[in-house]
C-alpha cells in the first residue's frame, strides 16, 4: 500500500511539474517582445527601402509595447546588413529591412547568405523602375540615350548601387535588349545615386518609382521611361518602355520590392507575434495611402505566398543577369530554374 501511495505521489508531482512547465512556456510565448526590436535597413537614407521602412514602423509600434529602432547599415549591395542580421541570435529582436537584392547574391558571388537564410515577416510593396536623367539633360527621349551609348560604348555614366542593385540589374536588362553598355558608378542607395545625378556627377540612373516619384513631380529629374508594360496611375505622361522597345516585354513584370525578414530558425511563436503585429501595421489606412502615393503596389504577402513571390522574382532577375553576360555561372548551379 505504501508503495502505491509513493507511485501516486510521484505521478502527481510529474503532472504538477509538467503543468508548471506548460505555464512557463505559455508565459514565455506571450512575453515577446520584452525589449526594443532593432531593424537594420540595407540601403542608405533617402532611398526607397529607407522611406518605405521609416514610414511603416510608426504604424507597427501602435500594436507593441516596445519600439522598433531602425538603423541604416549599408554596403556591398545590402550584403553587409544581410550578413550582420544573420550573425545575430534568431530571437526576433534583430530584423532585416530589405529589398530584392539578396536574391542575386549567390549568382553574383557576393555572399552565401541570402533570403534562403531568412523567413519573410511581410512583403510590403513592389515598385516600378523608372529611367531618369537630370532636368537639364540633353537627352529628351530614351532613344537618345541608347543611340549615344551605342556610339560611345561605356562612356555614359549611370548611377548604380553595385552588383545586384536595381540600376545594376536594369543596366543588364538594357544591355540584353538594346546591346549597349554604361559606365556604372556605385552609390550606397537609390537616394544618393539620384542626388549625384542631379548634381551632374553622373548622366543617368534607374530608380524605383518609390524613390524618384517626388523628384519627377517637382521637375528635378526628367523621366524617360518606366520599365513596365503599362502606364503608372498618376504619371500617365511617362511612357512604358515596351512602347519604345518591344523586346522588354519578355522580362516583365519585374521590379524592386521591400519587406521585413527574420533570421531562419526564429521560433514559431515569435514569428507568429511578428507576423500578426507587422500585418496590423501594414493594414493601417494611412500606410496604405502612403504606399500608393509613393508609387508602390501594396503586397502584404506573408508565409508561403511571400516565399513564392521571392522565388519568382529571383528566377527573372538571375536569368536576366546571366543572359546579359553579367554572371559567369548559370543560375542552374544554384538551383534557380528558368521561369517558364
């Protein structure tokens, strides 16, 4: 009888300890976040990724008891920030605020760390790329640039953001369709590239419409074409590039996108909190209006939908670069299949 009582007491103790452990685990799940979250923006101040991120976070913080502290961490076409966040613990307290660039790191031999090593918290929006020149440029039309570039190979200076950046990929696209080369001058983001162009330091650049829209509206830059099949609402006077050169249609739609990413391996309960909170911020009416006014198409993709979007964009950009001769190795070597 004594033995049975001991066994019963032991089982009760086990159940109590299990219950306490469950409560502790539940408390731990509900306690995130307990401190400020740090967000690292892979591009410089004034660029599209920076603007989209900084306009977004005040809406997210409405649903948190902590702050999201943003910091620009530039370099190597965003690879510096991507590597930095990947070196941090996978606890949800260090997030990457990025654009499309990491999808090309492997094919460009920039880094082994890309979005395969991250889980998307949310994809915020996608922008259309626009080709612009200074307001007093001698180039009135895109055809003027192409003709000049053909007569002076490699002499026209294009503001770029380094290998894998939007202008770099766009230069590969132009080479693939029009067979011309530019002298690419790297900057730490679309904002600095646009500023340099307006200052007369480069002749032309390609930027996301999100970064260039206000400069176009104010007349500080002259748009030559949007890299799109369709006109942009509100900017109907800018010609879609396929109306000038039909060959671009094979590569479209394509363009930069912006999102928030957590290091792969972040606990599911933490990811759930991040996804729920960041989605609420995204859905704020004021932020939706900002995205549209900024020239971005709202996405709001999470989970598998976000992953599918990233994979499709990667296939387009990687094969575009390879076909243009900008990469030595085929995307197939990295498991990137050509988009059918």
